[in-house]
């Protein structure tokens, strides 16, 4: 009997514990955890160059209560290290570059602090954000990047103190800026290593005022270096395939006869990298036969003294129209002018596709006075019958340069669909002889695009076709975007506005900058909307005209 009573007591005790546990669970289920109902929510961040405003929704049970909040900032989403902490008594706080480093990813977390009657809340964490930082650096000019030195440009600003250069591998170097440097808005820096990527950061004291990156030019090993008075024509004739001919500053003459680069690819480059101190007076540069190609860099080419017809002319070997596969042509950081017929002619092959080339590139160059005031029969890039993969024009200026920009109109079936890409370039005072001002691809498939560019004032003489573009080939893509065009007409007087045929137009403008057909200075006015009309918010046209 006693054993039975003991068993009842044990069972009764267990029952009481179960009731108590159930009661406890019900209480926990129905009563919100104080630290949770007083927790802030919905953290939002609005970050700018030098500050970020954090706001949040006040706790659910905040009516009639006053809270203080703790806010932590960390580069680590787990907050293993807190980089900055502050407090607030409103549902928001602003932090600046005094508190956080610019261009660094941070997270924020917020909690309501404990009161006399309420424990502190749980944290709520924000998404990642960063202060973008002030950017006083201007875009780096291609021709100011050298093997061992660079010129960095920035908005003239009182209080700028230093530039810190950090190579991809190695130790950072601090370059002190004088008050004169700060007001001048540029600093030439020497003693760099060729072929190295650098990050440059601009400072006023400890505050970052801009950041940019660049890569110094790869070191050049010249096959031969010439001085003014040396025989450049002989050096070109005797050069082996792959030779690099360096020209020290001065003037060189190859005007007597056309200069032939026969079945070899060479480079002719100024040692200074500056086309304003190294000049070549030429008659014609002829690329002859399979394997012929050339890179021209950092030189002014003047065809007036040699009564030049063409700047670059493709021909076959041993006969003029014999089939040939050329190597690439690159014109970089050059000034070329004074050929009466065309900048480049590639249509001399006897039959379509007899002449083939992979790439033609013009970068960071100025081309003018090519093609008899627009009255020539030859386009600036006259590529009829020639099979080419790419024609790339970038960061360049063309004026008074032919009756039309590009022609590839002789119909043929090629191995590839050619691509013509024009970016960040300026064209003015061109067109004539009833040509298509921008492109004549006729029925050939072609990919043609103009981006972030300015073209104005047609024709230079006579008339141009009412359509600036002809390209009806199946599968063609034709597009003009983020560009500006004005004064494009069919005739000098009483002309009608040009149309763009089948091209797709997107985000373009028609702002008249005041240029005429004879303008040679294309600087964009300070405050011009074209300084921020580019596809990435930067300027359009050749960048050299924006600073």
C-alpha cells in the first residue's frame, strides 16, 4: 500500500511539473520578448561623396518613451572589429569622412539602449555602403603617360598637400604638393617603373580628394635611334621585321619619293612621346604585300611639303593589285595632315577580298586637311573591297578630313562581319562630293557604332547624301548613342537636315556649340552639358578638349 502511495505522489509531482512547463510555454508564446519589441527596424542609408545619413524606424512600443540608440560601424559584417561608434537620441545619424574612410565598404548596426524599465534591444544591421569620396582628379591624357613619368591633372584647389602613389607591388611613395602645384592643377612625376600599374590618391592633409589608376608604358627597346639629319628613309628600307625605329626630337624628311614598308611590320616612334616636338615631312607611306604593317606613335606627320596624296596606302607586291594579307596598322598619339586625297586607302586589290587586314586603329590623334576640303573622291577611310575585321577610332579629332568618314561599299561575302567602332571622338567640317557623310557599307553586313562623340558641320564643300549612313546588309547593327550632332545638312546653302538611315539612335543631343566648318579649337565651354553627357556621366568628344 505504501509503495502504491509513493507511486501516486511521483506521478502527481510529474503532472505538476508538466502543467508548470506548459504554463511557462504559453506565457512565453503570448508575451513578446522585451528586447525584441523595443528593437529599431528598417535601417536605410543615403551615402554621398563625404557623408552618409542613416535612418531607422523607431521601436514598435516606443509611444510615450524616450530612447537613446547606439550605432556601430564596421568593415566586417560580423562586427568582430568596430571601426567607429556613436549614439543618437533620434531615429537617425549622419557620419562623415571625419569618422569613416572614403571608398571603403562599411556596415552599420543599431540598437536601442536600456532604460530604467526596459533592457537594451537586439541589434539590427544595415546593408553595405561606402562614402564615394571627392574626385578632383581629371581623366589622364594618354600622351602624358610615359614609361618612367606621368602628368597628373586635378581641379586647382587650395589646401591640396600630397599625392600618394602605390604600385601594384612595392612600397607607396608620397609626393608633396606645393601651394603652386595645388593652384596649377597638375603635377609631373618622374622616377616611375615602366609597365607597372599605379594607384594615385590625392590628399588635403589626411582627407582623400581623389583617386585614379594608370599603367606606365611598357619599356621600349629601340632597334635604332635617329637624330634630325639622319636618313629616315634608309632606316625604314633596311629595317628588319619587328624593328622599332626611335626618333629623337626634331624634323625628319621622307618627301622625295613614297616610303615603302615591304612585307614587314615595323614601328616608328618618337623617343619623347610628344608629337609636337618630333615631326616627319612625308610624301606617302605605302604598305606593300603580305606581312606589311606599321605602328606610328608620338609623331607629327606633315604631307604638305611632299605634295602627298595619301597618308597610308595599301598596295600589292610584286604588282600593285596583287593579293596580300597585311598585319595591323596603328596610329597612336600622332598629328597627321596634308594629304590631298585620303588619310588611308585600301581598295587597290584587283578583286574584292584580295586585300585583307585584321585591325586598323587610330587613337589619341589629330587628323586634318585630308581630302581637298571634302571634294576628294576618296573617303577618309577608303576600304572598298578590303576585308577587315576592325576599324577603331578613339579619343581622336578629325576636321576638314574628306567627303565621308568610312566606305566599305563594294559588295562581297567575307570571312567576318567587319566592326567599325568610334568612341570619344570629335569630327567637324567634313563631307562633300555627294558621299555618305559617316558610312557607306552598301549591302555589306557591318557592325557600326558611334559612342560619346561629337560630329558637326557638313558638308565642307558641295553636297552630301541626304542619309549620313548607308548600310542595308542583313545582320548589320548600326547605332549612334550618347553623342551630339548639329549643322548636318545636305548642302552648304538651302540644304536639308541629314537623316541616319537604319541606325538606332539613343541618348543623343543636338546642342550647337558655336563651331563653324573652319573651327580648329573644339574646347567645350565650362558648364556645358556635353561635359557630362557620356554613357558613364563623363564628357563626350575627344577628351583633349575638356581640359
